[in-house]
C-alpha cells in the first residue's frame, strides 16, 4: 500500500495548528524567574479546557504542569482550573438531602498511615450527616490506599454510575463517586500524571471539585505554603474547612494538635485532643495493603479499642462540632463513641453493603 507523503505533511500541519494554541500557556508559566507570570482566571479556564479536550500534546501538558509546580499556583489559577472542570467535565449530582458534606480527601491515598475516611464517613452518616466522597485509583504521587479501595474491600459499592451514587446518598446517607465514572476526561490524565513523579496542581484541583454542590466541604491539605491560596478557593456553598491531618487527609491524630483553617482566617481553630482525654500520641501506621486498612475500619466500627478508634471518634467529634450538629468537641466525641459502641455504626455498614 502506497502512503502519500503529501497526506502525511498535511496531517502534521493540521496537528501543529491545533497545538499552537497551547504554547502561550506553557510560555507564561515556564519562562525564567523574571518572565514567568500567573495566568488570569480566564486564561486558567482556557488552559484547563484545552488540557481536558486534549487540544495540547502530552509534552505540552507535562511542561505546563511542571512549570506550574515550580512557579506555584495562584488563587485565580486554582479558581479557573476548578471551575471549568466542575462546569464542563464532570457529571454533577444533586442528591435530595439536607446538609450534605463533601469529604474531600486526597485522591492519591495513603502509604504510611491508616486510611480511616471510610469509618469516619460511616459514623457521620449514622449521626445524620449525609456524606459524599470522591476519588480515583492509582493517582500519583503516592498511588496509595484510597477510601474507594477500602469501601470496596468492605463490601460497600464504590464503582457506581453517578445516578446510582445520588440514589445511594438519598437512601443510605453516604456515597462514593469514582472519577472513572463521573469525570472520564480527568481520569484519562492519570497515566500521563504518573510520568512526572511530582505533585501538580491537579492534586489540588481534584479535591475542590465538589461534584454535588454540597453546602459543606471539609478537605485535607498539609503544606503550609498552600493553605492561604487554597482557603480562597474552597467550594462548599455555605461553609468550608481545611484539615491539616494525617498525610494531608482529614484524620486527626490523638496526642497532637491539629490545625483547621476556615474560609475566613478569623474562624481558624486548633484542636487539642487532650481536652477530651486523648493525650497519648498516636500515629496509626499500616503498610499500603488495602485488606489491612479494610480490616482496621471494620474493627473500629465494631467498637474495638485501638489508636484507630481514637482517631475516628476525634475526627467525627470535630466535624460534628464544625457542622454545628453538636455544641462542643466533648459532646461531639461523646456522640461518636456512643454511635460506635452501641453497634449502630456497624449496622450502618451492613446497610451500605446491602445497597
């Protein structure tokens, strides 16, 4: 079969024209110290739109993301990246529940400490707080144990289409959205992201999507230098908080203080576990084996004493207080302990399994 050289040249010319449009964004963030600049909000919208439409080559996307990593994301950039993803590239859901909490944990999971977000979410659901989690598998840089993997190991559905997740929240008070189903264009970037070996702004944006437009959002971040930028971009429609928890997630360890940052800096607070009798320093370390994390979550929900149980009741107690479902940290922790020790949390797990 004879291949026309003119056809190849024509095709390459068309591709070159298509990808020329992304070059200004790479130049903006990738030039030297004196010439690099932040994107405007509108530029950030367009850059993310082109990435997700694959109107940029893998090399351009990689150069742009690394340039952003070195420069550091500006507030308008995070807002623009998040907005276009939320508006154009996800399947939004609207569960008919009051007071939904978007529990926005890191998509890349955990590799050193226990993934306890499932036990936290199940206990909150039993306390009357509907919860949505969202994530994906194999997200860099950690590619660690995620809530979705733990839910699946516990027998809780975590591979559902968005409409089923919406129904699950309405029926049993908790749901998990997998990016493979609710944002296919975003999920398709994961193989490319693995080639960098670095965190990028994508790790920040995915936690801020709020795919159900939940009124309340609690997200996990760790690095201090990002807090002020991120607090200006939180997406809970009524109130949002950042927890500086274990491995940048939402679990709060006993024996050390945890800082919580609100949208308004005047509402920031520090959680002191000693105030509720949790004085021993506890870091619940587990290897990144999903079965081990699932087993620990099940044991906690059954009320077995452990440092993991302390983390869950402390975290749930704090969140109930932030959401004003309880009047004090002591009352929140007491309620969490009662839910678990009475067997109600374990019963809620059984209900979730049967959905």
